[in-house]
C-alpha cells in the first residue's frame, strides 16, 4: 500500500499471488479489529469500519473473512490490542518515506522498519522529518477500464458531492477530497458508482526521480520489504515510481 497514486497500489494488489493476498487480508483484518473496538461492529454507525469494509471488498477479501473478523473483534475483550505508530525517514537519494503501522509489539516493529531503511541505502529519521512534505488528502478511486463512464459526468458528480479535484488515467478516476469529507463524498458517489477505494492518504507535494539503476532497485526492495511486513499498513513516498516492464 504505497506511492503517490492509489491506483498503482490497487493494481499491485489485484495482481498479488496467494501469499501476498493472504498478507493483505491480515493487514485489513487488523484494521477491522481496531475499527470495531473503537466504534462498534455496525458499519452504519461506524464510519471507520465502513471504510475498512470497502477496502476489504476492493481487495477481494471474502465476506466470510470480513464477518468473522468483525464478530471476533466484537466478542473479544482483551488481546488484539494494536497500537498505531508512524515512522518517517529517507530512501535512496533522499526520497521521503512515511510508514504507518498497527502493532502489538512496538520494539519489534521499530527494529524491522529501521532495518528495511538501513539495508537499502536509506535511514529512519525522527517524527516529523518528512511529513511536512506531504499533504493529507482523501482519495476515492472509481475504476472504468472498459470506458463505460462519461468523464464529464463523473467529474461533475464528484465536484457536486464536494470533491476538490478529479483526475482520469488508465481507466481509473482518482477523486481528491478534504480528508474530513471523504466519507460524505464517497457515500454520495456510491449511490451511482462502484467505489474501489476511499480513504485518507498522504500525497507527496513534490516527487523525486531516480536515474541510478542501483538506487531504483534498492528503492523497490525497500518498499517491498516494508509492505511485506504484517505490522505495516501503509507506505507513502515521494518517489516518481516508474512503471515496471
């Protein structure tokens, strides 16, 4: 779950093999548990849970898995107490990186994240060292690979619903909102469109282009290592990531 484009993240998830898909489900299950414990098991009265369920569906997580996790979280008293911790640092050539985690062992997670930075030519910094380089935005994704939607109509509907900006590329609409308005805009658009993803995201203000092949390889390996960690929920970065052949 990384990058400045939510669609690049979704494409990566959709192409995941079984092992990768299992890891994605594990991460989403943690988010479901945290949301249920914070606001209860009814998504109609718990916006955070509603958002996570939408994310689960966009990642093809089976309903049985979703419902079982909600039930388990609602019934359990102790245990499964996850703490949200953010780490910040730099990748190769000073690429800014934010790592969001949900962990039940902060020492383990901190060591793993630090090791990923260090191994691939980066370094973990202090809280706040790169966050000022990102804008907190709500991002809503609508897929239209078959070109069935009218771009002008989608744009007008999104703006009427309160969106700040709409972009269309490679069969996907990325709708930008104020992070506090993402739920309202999503609900308005969901009456007419199928929403693939709707969540707050960190969007890099400027992007860094890497030209050195070793730095490019190390950056990819660092992101893969971080995303492969069960404790890591989201990775945001300022790398102008090229498409892989």
